[in-house]
């Protein structure tokens, strides 16, 4: 069974984990209503995507 010869220091352990953080989601603005929305998704406030109404305004 493999056992480390030396104890891994806190610094080395944290350097290994440096890329394991969460990244915030990218937020773009809707060109029609200027509300924040996730990219490549229909706008939750007006229902438009790529200039077309995907979700009816009555359903929102």
C-alpha cells in the first residue's frame, strides 16, 4: 500500500486545491428589455431569444 514518506504541508495542499473554486455564472443583458439573463437562454423577463419570442408574455 502506498504511503507518503513526508507530511504534505498546508501550503502544498492549498496550492493543489487552488483551481477547485467555484466560478460565478456569466451574465449578459437582453438586447430587447436590457434585463440580466444567462447566455444562450431565453430571457426570463420578456421571453425573447435571438430576436424571436420563445416564451409568450402571457406565460411569464
